[in-house]
């Protein structure tokens, strides 16, 4: 504080020529008891106070005596910019203040000093109050009797008691556990003591308040540690969580690799070290770019995640040669910034190896499955196919193998050799077995219908067509197998379309324009020698080669006579069951059957056994029960009709007609071909075949 702040400015001054009596009147009128004395130039020359007046009276001096005769000439002065503290010690009761020009600008009296002290005390006290109340710590002080003197705002807040409620009360009545009275007794400072006050924990510092060496009170500063307590518990939990996380990260079988949002490596686990061959702390704090530069990982996924800001999975190779599948996941904070990238690195080297092994094992099991199926087919008659001769066994082995691939198959062989049965076997042993097997007899469907039957048609394609259109056999067979029987009978114009379908697996319905994709496997069959037909321009060469990708030739029965006994036994069982009979065949019959040439192949044998089961009276079928042509044929190769007795001509003619038609049918199957061989009209064949019930299924 400066002198100018506390001085009384422009004080009343007197002249050295003033008489004492005049000064008395001035002092009384201005209620002062002293004044600086200035000469005619305004210069300070002395100080005149009431003491000078008392002295004049006591000496009996004349009241007209001049001031200059009595005033104090040697006086201390102050300067306005002097520190208050420097002048306050001056023992003079009055201190004129003179500026640098020697002019009196003020005076400091004892009253001024008292006022200054009081103001300063008030300011300090206010400051102290503010400090005490603005601290977060509770501050409590008591006097030597324990009466509460200070109770700051934090004390009120933390302890839940307002200052006015405790004012004048004894601390022992308000908070008995502060131990402030102990401090008053011992006079000892106590620091960092944990105390519990009103259910809260505090760290307390207690000190005695001393004056002139005597204890006049005590003060306690209390820091609330309830929050701290809570925080330390939370910290403990976080520590445990961290340990748990460490354990999880370390025990993971997959490699874990974690960076911050800038690609700096924060941690990686043991599995990652093993995958990459790096040491525990080698790359901590370095950048993922260092990992790339050192070739630890071919293509760090972290870089991609940071760039694309989303989860990314890629394959990588590590320096140790491991193949890994790595997924990088960004961890994004509330502001949408990436703060971590967590990569999961899975070693798929083993997995790949296993995959290969599995593939091999699957191939092997497929192989065994095929073999098993072949075996089953061979020995299980439930499949309706009797296979006994070596020729047929080989054929069946091949058929089963072919069944599993999707190639087009052409089955050739004489009529009645079992081509259709082979086609069915191919289908039922293929992966298409649960999808349709559609058979189309190209020789049985009139030429003009065959196209729409095969390819389908759209509504209004031709007169008599259904309004809503119709799908053809090819579409119906979708996913399955289409069996084109008697393919040799297919008209040339249709052959082009079938060829196109075989090439593109696409069809266009009759009267339609859109292309329909159909997944169908084609199996074709014929008893004609297609190559000859090709030479005679009756069959398209391109279609022939397209069909003949895998040829399957079914040998005639005469070339595999070993099959005759099991076939005969098979058909006997079938027809015995069908007609509820119990017929048996004698060895003699089997011998004759073995000698016969079987132009009609298995169908002929089947028909023969059926006829005998139905017609013979005795349960044992004997050689005599066999039709004469067969008995006679054995050992005789004449193709002429031999008459063995007199019978009505009409019956004989009918019998011969019937036998001829049966054989023709057995050999040729189509009425067209039968008519050609018998040298009659096709209509005659149809009529007579109907009369003798020869063609059962058409
Ligand atoms: N190996 C066999 N085991 C049992 N039955 C057979 C066998 N081969 C053929 N068959 C039977 O013989 C008859 C004629 O067979 P399939 O119709 O398959 O011959 P195909 O060669 O198609 O004759 P086509 O050329 O006249 O059409 C059928 O009833 C069939 O069940
Ligand atoms: Mg057939």
C-alpha cells in the first residue's frame, strides 16, 4: 500500500507568521490538532500542533507570539509513493507528505493509520473467507474450549450441516470424532489421518492454533476420499479386467494383432508371434508399415481397414510361410474415428492340407461307392437286371462307371437285348436318380407330332394345340435323363433340332421364340446299325458322332448263353409270382433253351417263359411243352415251316401268322420294320398284331 492511498490530501496549512491565538481559532474551526507550516513560497518549514499551544500557555507566553517562534523545525516527511509499511514505524504522530517539487500534498495522522489498518484487515478477512469457502476441502476450526469458529462451505456440503446451525456450538456436540480437542490438549500436528464423519471417509490434517506460544484453538482440513475410494475400487476392477483380457488374448489359438487408429502396434499375442516368427516386444510401438517393410506379413490387413474404415477379410502369407485368413475389425469411437484395429489371424495352412486330404478321401469314397453299387447290381436281383455272363458283367461295370459322369451315351444292340433296362440303370445310378427319367420312343410317335412332343409348343402353335401350350419331353426331363429310344427312327429334319439341343442345351418350343435352357442328360438307343444309315444318308453324320460319345453295345443273347439259365430262372420267378403259380423248368428245357439261337433275344425268352407258365398244365415244364419251332430249331437251321400233323387249315394259318408276327415283333419292334421284313403293308401288321394281341405296349 502506498502513502498516497492513506494520507489526507491537501491538508490545512498555516503560515509562520500566524499568531498562536489565530491558530487556536483555526484548529477549533477545522477540528484539527496540528498543521504543517509553509513559508511565503509554499515550502514546508515546520509543524505546529496543539502541544505547542499547551507549551505556550504553560510557559505563560503571549498568545500573540508568532508560530515560527514555537513550531518544530526538524520534521520527518514522507513521499506519496513511499510504501505505507515504511512510514508506519515512524514514531511521529503526524507525517507531512511532500512531493518531488517540495510541495506539501498531504498529511498522515494516527487516525489515517488506524483507518488504513482497519481497511486492510477487512480486505484480508474477506479474502480469507473466500479462500476458505472456495476450497474443496472441509475446514473446521474451534477455540480452546471447542466452540466452532470456522465451518466452511465444503464442510457444510460434505457433512450436510449448515454453518449457521453450528455457530457457537461445541465441536464435541456436533462431530465428536474430529479429535480436534485432542489436538488442543497435545498441541501436536496430525497429518494424513483417515477419519469417518457422517458416513463419509476423509483424509484429515489437524493443527493447533497458537498465539504467543499458547494454544488458543485447533483447525482441521478434511479431504473427502469417498470419491477416491470409489475410483480406486474402479481402478482395481479395470486392472482385473485388463488381466482377464490379457489372458484371453494370450490363450487365443488365432493370432491377435492390435494397432491404434494410426497403425502403431499396441500388442500382439503368442499365436501371432509363432505365425510370424517375431519376438514378443520386437514390433511394439512400431508401425504396421514396418511389418510390411520387413515382409513379416505379405499384405497387412490393418492398412486396408484404416483406408476403407470397415471390417475386411483377406488371405495372407507370413514370413514363416504360413497361409493365413485374416479379418481386421475397426474400433470406432463416438466421433466416428478409428481408435483401434483388431486383427484376427487364422492359420489355414493345416486347414488347406486337411481340405486336400478330405477331397482325396471323398474321391476314394466315391470310388468305393461305385464299386459297391456295381457289386450290389451284380448280386442283387431286385434291380431286375440279371447279369451273369462275363460279357455282361464287364458291360455293367462300364455302365455304372459311365452313370456317374454326365456324357451322352448311345446304347446299341439287337432288339430285346435289354437296351432300355441299361438306360434305366444308367439313370438310377447317376446323381440325377431323384429327377425324372423320361422315355421317348422315336419310332412309335407319328412324325408330325414328334417335334412338339419333344420340344413342346406355345399356345396356338398349330390347329388342335392346347391354348396354354405344353412343355415337351425335354423340358419334362429337366434335371434328369431323357431316353431317346429307337433314335434311328427319328426323321432327318428333327435330327437337326436334336443336334442343336445336344450342343447348346437350349430349346425353342414349336411356335415360340424364346430360348429355354434345360439341363438334361441324353441316353439314346437303337437296334439299327447307325453307321450304315449314315452312309445311306438316312441318319445325320454330325448327330451320330454327337450321340456316339460313349458307345455301349449290348451283346445278343446268343453270344452270352451263360445268361440263359439265370434269366430263365428269373423270369420263371417273376411270372410264377404274377400268375400265382409254382411252375418249375426241367433241365431238358434249359438244355434246349441253351441250344436255341434266340433271334428275339431276352424279350423272346421272357415271352416264352410267360407263355409256358400260363399255358402248361403240369407244374413241371417239360421239353414237350416248348413250342415246336423252338424244339425243331434246335439242331435244325431251316427257316421253313414244317407241318407235323393235320390241323384245320384256318387254325394252322392263324398259328403260323401269330408265330411269324411274334418273331418279327421280337426282332424288329417297329411296325414299319416288321412290315418290311414280312413283305406286307404296315396296316396289315397293325391289324394282325392287334388280332393276336402281340404288341402290348405301343
Ligand atoms: N439282363 C436282363 N435281366 C432281366 N431282364 C432283362 C434283361 N435284359 C432284358 N430284359 C428284359 O427283356 C425285355 C426286353 O428288354 P428291353 O426292352 O430293355 O430291350 P431293348 O433292347 O430295349 O429292346 P428293343 O430294341 O426291342 O427296344 C424287357 O422286358 C426286359 O425287362
Ligand atoms: Mg427298347
